[in-house]
């Protein structure tokens, strides 16, 4: 998602079926109309009221923790603070954690050397640096892989968790454009899977067929294919235990109103197109997109005949970052083979969405049933706060990983906090 400056102005967007023209009120919160741009017949003009609202950020402090809602039987503990722009954690078999930091452009190695559950300053080591647009991290075959800018790098994991000098594994990826964050993981087939987000909000960028896709890359990096397309920004993805099916959460377009389009949970299949930017949810045509699908069918025809619909939707603009199936044994049996997701939080909605860890519930047959908040309260309304209509937040969640004891670790990349969610009550 875009990360603009702190603004609370409302705007009325008049869209040539979403060829966006934005007018922000300069001194008032009154809507301001803008003449529509020329349309490609027969698409009618469409008007939408959209809002830019960034909750006022607060730095983390322990006195804010009671604001968080955690399910009964679970406990939340702060593992580390002062981590900077903490993005993706990757847990090694010995419990050490590699953590990518985008703004710092580096990778930290975190080790709880004294086993007290807290990782302090002398238990953190920078093991790689000068990494532009770093986000994703995964380990495979004794090597660590890092998604950076237009490249995937690989480094040998050395004694004590140190890394060799990173070298190029995959190069000449698309420009990052609007979406720098690229998830990376190895499937059971031994191939690397890499998410490549769109370069824009809701345009069809035909300059590079790898834009807005999931790529499948040979184990040695020598070749790659577009595994699936029409995915605006599916940063978080994982394979379902038992079935091996690939699922991911996709971020919908901005500036299409408070509730449209919703965030999507997709089962990602080889050769499938998931419709962005023309379609959302269950193959619905987006009225705010004006450019025509390739081959010039109507949006409705394209969505119905050439795309795969989502399985579940969630509140628009919540901004899913990580998605992870739970495979541990610490949580009660009812949670096993469910998934969890971090939602970083909206900036393009009159009331905030996201800012939470959510549970994605699957039935016994592996069908997704619901997405519900699990740890929430990072965003709240403060009557004493006059900016942003009173909305305040103290956490933008990003990375998610399962620890070796079956607890969940997740990061706040705004305040640099690493949290641990554990099950502590009842029958495990």
C-alpha cells in the first residue's frame, strides 16, 4: 500500500470508471467535484467518495499493552523493542531469528542466548547490510535467500549464524514501482516462489508480464515462469498442510471507496488469473477501472470467463502483509491447520481497518470459512486527539513466523517491536 504523509482531508473522486483524478480539499473537509476524463465507450462515468485518513502514530510503550485484545487462554509478550523497521522474521531450527529491516537495509540475527524470553541489544547482530528494498527472507539447503529491489540474493549460512557475502540468485526482476515488498518461500517441489506486486494502483502495466504475479523459480535460479497473474500485491502466502494447496492474501486497489474492493484470500493455482485490476472478490467487475482487458472484452466478460474468484474477502484497505498456516502443537487442536495473517492497517478509509493479527479459519476439509480479528487494539479512538478525527495507533504489523515452541512471532515495523503470542491456559 502507499504510505503518504499524515493527512485527514476527504476528497470526492470523479473517476472515468476509475481512471483516477484526485482533488483534495485544501482548507475544508467539503467534497470537491472534478470533471470526468474522456472514457472508452461504452463505460459510464463513476463517482466515488474516498477518504485519506492516517491514524496518528504513537511510539510503543508498555502502558499501551492493556489496550490489546487477546483471546482467552492466550498471552502476548514483548520479545524485543528498538528493532527499527522490523519486517520479516525467519526462524531457524535452533530458534535463532533472521529479521529483515527495510529502512535500515539490513538483516539482523536475533538470539535469545540466556533463554529469558527477551532479546536485548547484545543478542542482536547485523549479518548483512546495504540491501535496497529488502523485505522477504527464507532459508533452504543451508542458504539464506533475500528479496531486494529487482533481485533475489543468496548467502551461505556460516557458523554462528553469520552469512557469506550475498550474491545474485535471480536478477532483472520488474521495477518495484508502488510495491517494494516481495514475499519469498520454497515450496515442497523445491522451487522458489516469489510475489511481485503491481507497479501502480489500478492500471494495467503491460510493459512487463511479471508485474502483479506469483513467480516460480528453478531451484538453481536459472529459469522462472509466471505461476499466476492478476495479483495486485500478494505479499503473504503459504502452502496448506495436507493438501499442498497454495493460498495467499491479496491487497485490493486504493481510492475506490471505503469498502471496495475488499482484501482477498485466493487459492493460487498455476496458470490462473485473479483479475486485478478489472475484477475483485467473486469475479465482480470493478466499476472504477477504465482501461480495457487485453483483447478488448468487456470487464464483465473478462471477469466471468478468464479469471478465478477469491474464496474469502476481508475489510477493504486492511493491507495484508503476512500469511502463515499454523503447524505447531502448542495451540489447541481447533487451531491446527488454520492460518494467521498480519494486517498492517489502512490509510484510505474513513474508519481504519487492519492494525491486527487475524485468524483464517479452515474446516476439516481444508475449506476457508472466515477471517476474524485475533489480536487487535493497536488502533483506537482517542477523544483527546484532535487530528485524524481522533484515531490513534501504536502498531503497524508486518512479519509473522512460527517459533520452534509453537508460539507465533509477529513484528511491528513502526515501533520496532517483536511480539510472541503463546497459549498458556486449558488443554493444549
